[in-house]
C-alpha cells in the first residue's frame, strides 16, 4: 500500500474518500492498516471525529487488527463521565477522563473529539468524516467512484416523506441480493444476508414504510443511525418524487454531507434509488446547483439498473401517495 510505504511528516495524504480509495474501498479497514503501519514505525497517531461512536468504531478496528498482526502499542481514548457512549472499553486502548492523563509522552495512539486535539501534537491525525488533518480518514469532499455505485430509477408521483413504490422496489431488490454470494476477506464464499445490507432513508416516515415491507432483521434507518457503521452493500433512498414535493428544503434532501456519509457506509456496492425527476430540480443559487449536481454525478457515473416490478414506475394509474396528496388538497380547498 503506497500510503504506508515511506511515511514522513512532510507528506500530506489526500482524502481517503478520493479516487485512490473511493467510498466502496472500506475506509475504516484501510485506515486501521495504515495506522498500524505508522505505529510500527514509531509514529504518534491521533484519531478524531465529530462523534464518539465513529471514533470508537475505528479504534476497535485498530485493536482487532493489532491482535491479528501482533502489533503492540500504548493507546488512550479521551472519554466523558457524562456520556457512557464515549467509553471504548478496549483491550489495548485505555479510557481516560482528563487531558493530563492523555498527554503522557509514552502514548502512541490517542482518540478524542476536536476539543481534545486543540492542544495536542501528533505526527499524523486521522479525521473521520471531516475535511482537515495530515491524513484524512473520511470524505473532505464528495467524490463518487467510477465503479461500486449503481443508480436505480423509481418513478412515482406526489411522494414527499414516504414512497410505497420505493418500499416495494427494495423488497424485490433484497430478494435478488439474497440470491447472490460474496467473497470474504479470508477468501471464503458465503451468501449475502440481511446483515450485509444497510438501508438508508432520508426521513423517519420512509423508515416506517420500509419496516412494513421488509422482513424482520433488516437494518433500516436514517443516516444518523449508521454513523460509524459499514456494510458490504448500502442502499440509499431519495424518496421524494420531485421538487414540488420537497419535505423540507432543497438543502436537506440534496445535502452533500448526508449523501456522502450514506454512500460511504458501503464496503463493496452502493445503490442509490431515486426518481429521475429530481434531476430536473430548479436552482436559485450556485450552491444549490452544486447540490443537484451531486445527484447528477451519481446518476451518470453509476449507470442504471432496471428492475421491473409490475406497476411500479408506471403512470397508467395514480399511486397511493398521489391519491393521498390530492385528497389532502381537496380537504384544504373545502376549509
């Protein structure tokens, strides 16, 4: 791995989310190997993120691979007594609660949020889901891979925060995926299961709709639920039919950060499901044009997969959400 070859403090690594290591490349695994390689060369490493969950996820991976590779080091995780979620409870890395404990010169690896690193010095700093540091771990910009992402169009009308059509499509897609197999890191072939799939929706209403359609055990939630987690396959929904039915505002649905975090959960394959009419959204600012362009890049870079699901995507009859929308309009007009 070139990034581990001859590390020195004068070298600034590009973001791991960039083209050399796209979202489907498994950034936590890659970062763990890079960090262990740097530790074995006597470097002092910092690991940071905006959430303790994301930090702990990477630190746990480092411990696992350190045991497997026989790498020894000293490490600490800066925790807070007020937040049990901040505790790592690791086998190598020790939980500490004051900066004085963390400033020990013999510490090789330290994890903590941005406040902890305000007065700390390290040879390399890995930043998860941020855009600064000597070694970036996580996206500092939205870079789509040329492979590893697929776009599935799902046509529907008058859907805002939930879409029955997309929920029914995912049911069929899950059925197809469970017929596939994958190769593990050890080279073994095993079938794809629900545990290998993350399903990310923009709104809780769509999460509830998906839970009705999918079997128990399906990993479904908004992007916040899966912060710091990964899966072999990630399926991301847009849900909204068109600009007319935006649930909040344009910047929320097309958020570059939200899409980036969602798609970067995938180690192997990211699937984006959306109504192509969203590509026609009108913009009022240059910033909004950039947000819409993110979806356009996914649409053109990922290629399209057609899944025939009976009446799904067909305009021969109004959808259920279309009927609900017009019933609501009718009631409002009578008031």
